[in-house]
C-alpha cells in the first residue's frame, strides 16, 4: 500500500495515541517496555515520547530497577495537563466536581438547590462553577469542558435532555448550561455517568450492569468497551423493572416498578430526609428501620435477579444507597442467591468503588476521554 501524506499522518497519530494510552494505563512503564508491548521500533517510540513531553502530557518519574544494564527511566502521564468539570443536577441538589486527567477530584461543591428550567438557574450554576475553579487555583484555559449528569433520557448526541423527572423540563438543551458555564457541555443520563466512573476504575474489558440507587433508580450496561445506550437511549432503565404486581404507583405511570420501592428517598424519609442517618440508626438496631430495610432488600434482590438473568454479568450496586451497602452486601447476596434459577451464589453482586460524586465524575470523564482520543 502506498502511503499518502494524509494516511501517513493518521498512522503517526495512531502510534502516538497508542503510546500515550499505554503510559496512561500503565504508569511507570519505560521506553523499552513500550517497544516490546506495542511492537514498535525504538525510534518510533522515542520520537513519540519526545512529542508527548513537549506537549506537557508525559514526564519522567524516576528510574526502574536494573535488569543488568542501564536503568530504564519510568514514564507517567501528567495528571495536571488538563482538567474537566462534572455537574450533577437533581431535583433538589447541585453537585460540581473538578477532576484531573487521572479522574482525581481536585475540588468539589455540593448544595441543596432546587432545579428550575430557566436561565436564572443556569446562571447560578455557572457562578458556582466559576467560583469552584477560582478556589482551585487552576487556569480556566486548562479545563476541557463540562459534563452534566441529569436524571432522564438524553439524546444520542448528548445535546438534549428529552424526558426527565425534573419539573417543567420538556427539552433542555446543552447551550442553556454551556453558555452559562462558558465551556463546551454535554449531557449524560445520571446512571450512565456513574457507570462510566465505575468503568474508568475497572480493569479493561470488564462487563457489568451498574444499578444506581439514588433518588431515582436507574442503571447502565457496561459492555467492556463502553456504555450500551440502546436503540432509543433507554438501555439500563432498571428502575422500571416490575417487582410487585399491581403495586405502588411509579412516576412513569405504571405500577410496581423498582423505583417505587428502592429509590433512596424512601429510606431517607424514615430519618428526616437524611440517608446517612437512616443507616446510622439501622446500625444501632432500630427495629422499625430494620423492617423497612429488609423489605427494601427483598425488592432489590428481585430486580438484581432479573438483571442477572437478562445479562449474565456482574451487578454493581451504586448510587446513594450503594455508598452504604458494603456492610450489608452479604445479606443482599443471600437474598439474591435464594432467587437464582441457575446458580446458588450471589457473589456476582458487588458494591461500587466510587461512593461519592460518581455521576459528576463520570460526566466529566467524557471530556477527558475525548481529549485522550485526539492525542
């Protein structure tokens, strides 16, 4: 095949991207290891590493143990090379995070803030975000963009929130918040965003279903290469799995949906709206709360069993309730195991690794991934 100037540039860019991603995923690697693992020539590796150095994306991070010759120099990505904002919007709260290239939260902010689908609300979100950036001391020019997590169905291009539980919100377009933030903005379903954050921390290729137990119940299907959004951007709507025939009313118009039994606020309302207080009282043996919790777990186990039957993969319990699930996971696994048709263990149920700000972090990571893909 004859190399034209355009595809020669594409090959160079692809090589540079492979090298950067390998260093990103394997901090402390060396030039000889890059040559071996990526099956590239030493000059190609040297040239591309030099370019990444010049762009401020990679640095030398000490020397590795000698294998008999000269010690190889360890390479790592510069986590402060770029940053991204993540914004989590719910009916009654606003959360904002600023993350670095390694998905570390540099600065965060959370407040009770009732959503309104108007420009005044957007301007306040923008002000809070700018204040957060100013307090961090980070140059605003290093911020790639803002990912916005919202409860509802988002268009495939991430530009429009089409269906949501947020009041008075029919078509909420990204320019409304993007203009207020002064940054490129993209919308994500809140559970999908949390699933992205969980995927980021997972080994490559891991498949799982993320079950988000926040003030609405949702989910994300992680295929190993990304998030499955479905033909109509509704994949992972686990909150509408029926768990009780002709049961409680759900906001979707149906009866007996998981959301009507396992939304986080249904627990919090037994502790004056404080979910943390609910779990603290539960820990100290409050009998009435124990009955509420056991009923909650029974309905949750039904839904998890259905998810397992449909996707035959690990199920990660996340969201606001998932953050408190570690000490209760054995109980949940036993309930799931009793329902299993093909297995008698609930070990496939695990607890999320991101216990706080997962949706905001996952939304911000969209910009980090886009930046990495263009290196």
